[in-house]
C-alpha cells in the first residue's frame, strides 16, 4: 500500500467519527499515528484535494473561520466530511486483509481502525503481521550471526536493539492474537449456548 493510500485510509477513518479541519486532521495524524509524525501540509492538502475530487470527502467552507497566517494574510479553515462514497470505500478497506494491510507502511493505521473492523479481519491482519515479523526476526538473527566478527561494537549494538524490538513486537502480536481468538471462542460459545435454550 502506497504512503498516499495509507494517508487516505487514515483520513477516512478519522472523518468517519466527525468532520475535521485540515489542521485538526494533521494534528491527530501526528499525535496518534506514528507513520505521520513528520507529515507536512505539503503532503496533507494535496491528498485532501484528491479525495475531494474522487468524491470520498466533501469540503465545507460554509461555517469556516478565517485564520490569520504569519505575515498577516488570511485563510479560511475548511471542514472536511465523509461522503457516502467515502463511507463505502472505508468499509471496503476495513474488510480487506491482504498483505498490504500488515506491512510496515499500513499496519499502524489498520491497527488504529480495529475498533471499526470485524474480528475475523483483525485476526487475519494480526496473523499476517506476525508471520512477516517472524521472517524478519529470522533474517536479522542470521545476519547478526554471520556478521558478528565484522561489526564494530556500535553497529552490533544497533543490530541487537533491532532484533529485540522485533522480538517484543512478535510477543505483543502473540498476545493480541490469543486475545482475539479467545474473544471469538467466547462469542461462538455464547451463541451456541443461546441456541441450545
């Protein structure tokens, strides 16, 4: 999933909750989602314009407020809101669980939308992410073992840190997967019990 697609998905998810101004979107993206900490207005506003042109969101400046910019120029704040097409696109994205949903670019955004995602899709994404990281863990461990004698102490320490970080994420994913499976089993058990009555 391209970075612009991930950004669009994050925006759709935020606007599903409430209309927001561009500044509010940027602030939430920077504060809540790691991949967008360095998001500039130069990336955000072209994405918003593309989404408006595609019909996924609507720009409403009827209740806009003027903001004075440095240098004295004024600019109105436009509120963006989800359209029916945007709601449909978000629903399609949330139902998908392909490899792009668990890669490094998209996983944080997809995870932040798990509250709007069904359990089966959440589980597939978590399992896919875990498989991807287990492969990475194996590659990093093998690389570290092969290069141990050739690395200076700082590079070796950086490699060890990377290995530990991936190990921690795999442990975290294992717990999330088990919790998701337990919740699903509990729901299935509850449904079966209710059906027996």
